[in-house]
């Protein structure tokens, strides 16, 4: 009885809020301290390049009405050319979507309150810290929702749950995009996928609550509005909903509610496109596209040391081993999630720039790590129940892999300047994560 009570207590704490609050506070403080050491005019600062293209909606809208006149060319250079200025038509032009900025908005407003409304250009250290705080909060909330959803639907011992969540948090590149690249879209998409997944699984064996139905629809609409290619994730989530709550699709209100939510979520982006380009629907990426569709870079996406998936998300090596235990009890779910992985893998491999520029690992996979969690969860749970010796041998190895990857993400310098299959800089990053910098 004492052991059962202890297990129940540990499981309750894993799903409770206070432990996650402490977790979030620790990493918020760590993120601010870490990123504050990087000068705002350094190319490594965390709101540069693509990140600035997402973030510009906030200072651009509130202080400039998305007009170019108030933005200096020097600021655009410091921001890493993540957006452009149409001086002739007086427009700020960004190819990135506005949905991440909507999620950043509360933290931006807090920064404005601290600095004084309009007292800065919106790129101050306070604004950086606000966005860094927000990213950690969304990451923490995503992990908490993921843990709660899996515990409710697939009960497991606390150690299994803790190991699985640690594998997603630190054994993949998810942590990097919350801690080191907080203005990129990926941590927000990760949170939204976790929110939708929780809405699907939290009412296991019961009718779906109306509030969770709305959260599911909002999360799915925001996922697509953030990165349209993540319609793949939304289709997988919708298929999962059909498995867990088939009655939902017999409700006409689901379709009407989905249409309403979709229109409301899409409205800010459509309004911006009409303002900036004169058209309601715009393919803002120009000549960029899936030009490698006939010869996709699958090997590079999976294994290349330059931003390949598995070298920078080593916990995902466990996913294939989780297929069998998941197949035994949840075949349709396993097939849906596996199909989602295959499609997103192909889409990344077919993109004109398979490595996605300066990044840590294959960043479009960050928002798919909640799906990977189910495979890892199923594997660890089965090993713990059927072959404890294997589980207890694997557990410390997995913990070590997570720690090594965590250190590597902290050490990483922001870009791999090498050919695709050159392992030297990857190895050097691992070495320096533990033993310090090589002399120049």
C-alpha cells in the first residue's frame, strides 16, 4: 500500500500545476540570464533573421501601422533582414505569418508597460526578455498538457512519464526553440499541438466537453495559421479525434464552429496581406517552394550533422521501437501518426533548402515531437511492465542522452558553417559543451 500511495503521489505531482510553475520559473530565469549576455547588435541574438519576420508584426502594428516610414535601415540590418521595407508604397513586408505574434502579444504588451508606451522602438532588452519569458511559458504549458493528456489516456508509472517528457523536452531540439530561439514559430506550434492533443485525450472514455471542443478548434486553426504546411499535424489530430470521440463528427455544430474559428483566426493575416500586397490571399514565399519534390533530401534531413533530425534529437531514435507496442493496442492511432511523420519528412526533404538555414536540427519537426511522445511512452511503459531489466538499463542511458543534448543546445553557436556530411563541427560542439572552447 505504501508503494501504491507513493506512485499515486508522484503521478499527481507530475500532472499538478505547482511543480510545473517551479520548472517554468527556473528556465525563465535561466533563459533571460543566458540570452542577456548576447549583445543586441550581435548576429546571435534571439530575435534575428526569420524570428524578426514573425516579431515585426508587434512593433510594426502598434507603433508604425505596418508602414515603412518609421523603420530605419539600420534596425532592419540589426534584425537580420527578416523583413523588408517597401519605401515606395510605405509598407513593412514580411513573408512570415502573424499567428506567432498573436501568441507573443501579451508579453510584448508587458514589455511596453515596463518601458513606457512608444518609448522604445520595440527591440529593447526588455522586449527581448519579455519574448524569452513567453516562449518558456508556452513550452512549459505544452509539456504539462502533454504529460496530463498521456497520463489520463495511457496511465503509466511516474518514472515512465518523467522519462518520456524529459526525452521530448531535452532529448529533442524542442528546448532550443524555447530557450535559444524564442521568436521563431516552432515553440508556439509545439504548444498548440499539445493543447489540441490534450483536448482530444483528456476526456478519455467520456463525451468531449464543450470547452475542450472549442480549444481543439482554436488550436488547430492557429496551427495552420502559424505554418500552413502543418495542416499535416491538424489532419493527424482530427483523425485522432475521430478515433477517440467519433460522435463529435455527427454534430453539425462542430463544422459550423470550425468554420467560425477558422475565419476569425485567419482574419488578421488576410487583412495584412490585403494591406501589404493588395490581395486577400498571397503566397508570400515567392520563388521558394518544394522544388526538390522529385529528388528529396531524405538522408540529409534524417542524419546529416548539419541540421539533420536525429543527430540533434537523439531521443527520436526510440520512435521506431515504439511502433510495435503502440500497434498492439492502438493500431489506427499508430498509423495516423506514422503517416504524419512520413508526410512531414517528405515535405522537409522536398523544400528548396532542406537544412532551413541557421537552426539547430530539423526545426519543422519540433511541433511533431508531441506525436513522437506517444511512441516513446508506449515503448517505455511496455518495457517497464514486461522486461524491467531492459527498462532499468535504458533509463539511465536515456537520461544521459537528454543531458548531453541539453548541454549541446546551450553550447551551439547558432549556425553550422560546413558541408552537409562534415561531422567535425558537430563533434566539436559536443566536446566544447563539456570541456570548454578550443583555443583559436
